[in-house]
C-alpha cells in the first residue's frame, strides 16, 4: 500500500500506476462511495479490481478518528448526519367542522 497517495481533504487516492479514485461521504457508513476517475490504458480487469479494493482500504485507513473534525473544516463539507427517515417535530391540530342543524 506504499504506492498510494491519499488526500483526505480532497477525498482522492492516487496510485503509482496512474489509477485515481474519487470518494464521497464518510468511510464505514452507508453514505460512502468511490469512483475510478482515471484508469491507465491496458490495465487488466482483475488488476483494476484489486487496486480499487486496495485504494478503498488505504483511504479508510487514512481517514481521521471520529473525534477529529479536520476533514470537514479542510474540505468545507459538513458531515452528514445519520438518520433513519423523516422526523416530524410539530403536528397541526385537526379542525373539526361542526354542522349545526337548523
């Protein structure tokens, strides 16, 4: 894994072969993904998959601890809150119409 250069603030990983990965989100959450944005010509599929897995692992290892907020400050991106759906804070009272019989 010494062949990787990781830029946590820019969320990228560069391999010495020329492969470049771009990441979104926070590692070890369900809101984390990565995309190869530069793939060297002639690279075999199995080698590409191996390097992508290695790049993910290198990026996760370089990610700071939970208490360290330097990534959010450096990249200007606020961390996404983990949420389990929509939360309702206030409900409007229901109005009942009364019918007066005349």
